[in-house]
């Protein structure tokens, strides 16, 4: 097993997910040429915990997203999750888990996306009623038959959904159940949206539109899961950009404010006002972008992670604006990668400005802590990973909540791009490979050299 310059793909098992009860409608989507291509079609799966828009513009991007798209690979499962906290809306969930998976039996393909939130609370201010639930479970499944016909099902189950302390729903919920909230707006539970082109379904646990009061124009999504199918492509431009990742034993946190590349072409964007894990990592305003132009034979794509400011380990490492960018172009036979657009401003260690070079792969030892990699780049024939800042701990480090173990990895500003014939690329892929890499390298005589 390679430690240097390799990419590891580890399909995580699905655990800790409570499957939603079989409820809601079944939508059979047909339409001749508009249906997915005959198998193998490409899976397109996505699940996330929350998203907030104001005036139609994303204000808080998808939290703990997990996706798997632009691949015909079956038997793949990936998960991402964590606690949700959006103070401006008093939106909290003690835990959330988002999982995507694919399965094929002969020519029949099935993709499943699930989102689960536990201990949910939302609003509850003097002017706005409290919405709460012990649990919300969302499942979307799409199946592509041998003739390309797609059948999709969506279901939502709630446990003790309350409005101002009064239980309004409990158990399986019918599709598009609407609830008027006086003085606020409208809530739709188990919102189901067929995908244009008859290729799949979107299921949303809670969809709240605030039309009155101080938050008018705000739309809140709680629990999102979609499952699509798309015709296969000759080459797949895919990738993921995310703001930060922590691989530190029990403190491990998956990619946040992440977005993928729309492999059929176009742009996807995710934004967030910032993320904080006290004493470990703080990042300012975040913008994540994935872009692709698909042609025949020429194609290109890029992922970009931009962060307004970064603080690691309580200010031990700080930086101003950072951007990680990974680009690829494909001419029909060869892929060419570069990191044009990557930059790191105002880097400082223990308050002292760093004045040395910031060439790709710059290593800065921090005595008693670890090694800081700046503009770290890992590539092979089909991919490029650009990591603006990556701190690898060479010993345990105390933080307000406990101790970060040896070989913990903290990342800020990561962009990955892939050009492959067909390969499952999930939003949690970087968590998978770092977790595996830590375990492998911890057994080596020179663990830090292994990690680099």
C-alpha cells in the first residue's frame, strides 16, 4: 500500500442510520427518450443536513453533505455527518448522518440517499415559534430498469414533531404535507420534487418558507436526499471542494461547506458564513465552487475553495484569504492538471509572519506540534488534490475539549479534481483516505514522512 502521493478509496459501511418507514408516494417516471439511458446509467446521489437561503441566495450552504455522482459503479456506500448549529436561526441538531449508496442486480440499478437528524430545534425566539423534533428520517430511492425507465420513491418519518411545544406530527408523513404557521409562513413536511427529464426524485424532510416578520424571505431546508440517473459519458470530469476537515480520532469531522462538480456541465456553488470548532479550527466566510465544460472530445473542469480567514489550534497558525484551486483539461486522450489560482495570504506561525517561499509542497516544522504543509499537491494520472493548509500533528495536542491524538490532520481549503472513465468519487472520499492513511502511517518508523 502506497503512502506517498497515492489516493485511497474506502467505501464506508452504513451504520447508525434509522431507515425511514415506507410511506409517501411512489412516482413512476417515464417519457421515452427523456428517461435515463439503458444500463449502465450514471448514479447521482446527494444528501445533506440543512441549507438556508435568503431572497433566493444561499446564506448557509449544505451542512455535512455526502454525494456520489457521475459513476456507474455499484456496491458503493458513503456517509458524512455531525452536529448542526446555525445560531442566527437557533437551528440545531445534536447529530446528523447523511448516506448515499448504489446497488445493481443484473441490469437493474438502484441508488439510495438518506438523511437523518436527531434532537432538532429551530427558531423559538420571542417573535417566532419553536419547531422541534426528536428525529427526522428522509429516504429517496431511484431504480433504473433494463429499458431505462426510472421509478422513484420518497419517504419521511418524524418522531414527535412539535410546534410551540405541541405535537403536530408523529410517524410516517404523506408527501407534501402543508402546515400554515400564523405570523411566520408555511412549512411543508415530506416535500417531494420530481426531477425534470424523468430521471429521479428530491425528498426534503422540512421545507420552511418564512414570508412574514423579521426573517421574511428566508427559506430553510432540513434533511435533503435526492436520487437521479443520467446517461453515461465517455469521460467524467468530477471533483469536490471543501472548506475544512478534521481527522482526529473521536473529533473527526467530515468535509464541511463542500460542493461537487456537475459532470454533465455547469457550475455548482456552496457558501457559509464560517465554521468554528473551538480551539481546533476556525474559518471565515466560505465559497466552494465546482465547474465543468463537457465536449466531444474536449472537456475541462475545476474546483475552488476560498476562505476569508483561517485559525488553527487557537491561533497557532493563522492566514488571511486562502484559495485552493484544481484544474483539468481533457483532449480526448490525455488529461492535463494544474493549480493555477491557488494562493495563501498573510500566513503566520505563533503570531510571527511567515516570509519564506510558498511553493507547492512547502513544509514548515512547528516544534512540539507537527508539520504544516502549505499548498500541498498530490496528483496522479487521473487526479489532482490541492490543499491550501494541512497540519499534521506529530504528538498529542491539548485543546479546550480534550486532546487531539498524534497524527491528527487538520485541513483548510481543499480542491480536488478528477478526470476518469468511470470511478466512484464521493464527497467523503477525503475523510476516507486520510483516516486510512493515518492508520497505515502510524505503524511506520517515520510516520510524518509517510503522511507526506
